[in-house]
């Protein structure tokens, strides 16, 4: 397809001006039409033969992985193998739910040369994305016509969640470990499966704890000291139902829980624990059996990056029963969910309590900032009095439900969204320190 350039449009106005000022003179009108016909022929020649796409090579350089709400440079390499300079306008077809600092790239490529041009891309949706074909205009050597061209350039790309609190989570983990280094370690003398040290035998000790070789060398009774196994198993359950579609700030609760789950899994892997994953809505969507390999984190990211919460009711019975059946060994069952809808939360409480005492449940929820803000607001009229009353009632029901979970033996964490990852890691490390696993 050929379209006129700005130069062609301006030159095309000249015959019209001649006709306008001709005062009906047939000679001037004839000259004007002759000039217009000549311009039209020149425009056709410039559009058809004045430029050729044969010597123009385009190549997009884009990363295979990009991250949500982050800036990524996308580079286009334009090579001109022709004998004449090429004036080009390039428009890339962006993936869905992304934006760029500019949609059109203008460049003049000298003969037998190459240029690298880039624009900045910011994705706003996780999952599998795809660049489309590229559309470009090539200007003729007379500067009268643009030739519209299209080149196949489809390219898939994965958009992963941006772990904004990655560095903060690392610092929190180190801080917690340092603070625990000199603290009292909860240990039951002699119990456990992992040998820790030798000590003098006492009458309260079991005869099976005696180390006979050490006793012979020391010529006094010596007992072995054991501690509970430090390498344990953690199962992360993430609710992907309608309750997690609400927003906290500029992200959904599901995205916030997803980030916290990945960062917590990294901290758990660093501690030598086996980490598994289960994502559920009205069914089990994803399941990864607990493993200690470092590659487990990559498998978790690949399983989570394209998942979106769905507008369905959560099936806690299926999810929790599935996790308990597949994991007979005592595990920390880390459940990310929401308790704003009291009816669903009460069903969740019933099935979480069924995990005790074989497993240790840790229920992690995001505190509702809207309810807290309304609850603390000083009402000034009847409508605001009603809103404050409803907020107080909802917060009371929420607190009672979480307290019921604590009373049943489950660990509970209710944290603001911006602190969820850090508080989850600290709670996990505290449970390990107290050997509740």
C-alpha cells in the first residue's frame, strides 16, 4: 500500500492554489492539471520503484522473561543493505496489557549500515504474552510516497511477578537468624532423632541414651543428647478463589500472597526444608510435591506466573484433604487465604482444625485496611455512624474467627499487605526456633 508523504501533500496544494487564483483562465487551469498529473505520476513511481524492502532487514531483541510493572528495553536492529539511505517509520505490535514510552520509531539508515533503536516496555499483566508482527513505512527516494509494509515477527514472552520485597526478605531472614543465634534453643533433653552432643548421665535419663564407648573412656556414665530434626517439610497452599480477587493497594490479594509465598519458599529452601505447593479454587489447580532441591523454586515460579484468581467459591475440603493425603509426614501447612467472607472462612476453620495434631497449620491472611480505616473514622452523620458500626461488626467477627483458630492449636498471621512476605518469613523462622514442627 502506498500513501503520500507530507511533502507530496504540500506539493499537491500548489495546483489547487493555481486554480483558485486563475480567475477562470483556461491556460492556468490546464497548467495546474498538468502539474497535478505530473505529481501523481511521480508519486506512483516513487512509491512503486523509489524504495525497495529487499535490502531492509529488521530484527527484534526482547528478553524471554519480563517482570510485572518493571521497565524493559526492547531493541530493534535495522539493517540497510541497499545503495541508498532509507527513511523508515517502525511501529511494533505490543503484547496485551502492556504500554510503551513510544509506539513509533523514526530513523534514517545510511546505505550499507545498521542502526540499533529501542523503546521501553512496561507490562501490567502476568502470564504468557506475545509480541505481534511489525508494521513499518519506507519512504521513496523522492520523498513523495510511503510504502506500507508488514513483517512477521511474532515472539512469545513470559511475564513473571515482580518480587518487590526480595531484598527486604533476605535482610529480614538474616536479621531473624542473627537474633536467634544467641537465644535459648527449645530442646527436650535426649529426645529427637538427630545427635547433638554428649553430656553426663542423670537418673532421669533413659538407659537407651547411654553412650557406652564414651562412658568407658570417661569412666563415668555419659549420655547422648538428641534434638529434633531441623530439616522439615512445608506445604504452601494458596487460595485462588473469588475472595482473593479484591485489591489491596494496586495489587490483588492473590498477587500479594503469591509474592509472599515465593519469598517464603526461598527462605525455607535456604533452611534445608522440603517445600511443596498447592493452588486451589473450586478444585486443585496446581500441585508440586515437597522437594529440597533448589530447582523447586523455578518449578514454583513456572507454575504460578500465569495463574489468575477465579470468581468461584473456594473448596477448602478438597484442597486440605488432598494436601493431607499426599503428605503423611508431619508438615507445616502454610495457607494463604482471606477471611472477609465469614461463611467461607468458617468452613475453612473446620477443615484446618482437622489437620491437627498430625500437621501444624499456619493460616496467613491480609488485614483489611478499608475496614480498619472506617472503624477508626469519627462519624459525623447517620450514614457514617452506620458504616462505622458495620466495620466494627465485621472486624469483631474476623478477630473471633482468627482467635478460634489460635485456640485450636493453629498458628495465625494477620498482616498488612506491604508486610506480608516479611512477617510470613519471621513467623516461619519463629516456629522452627520453638520446634513446633
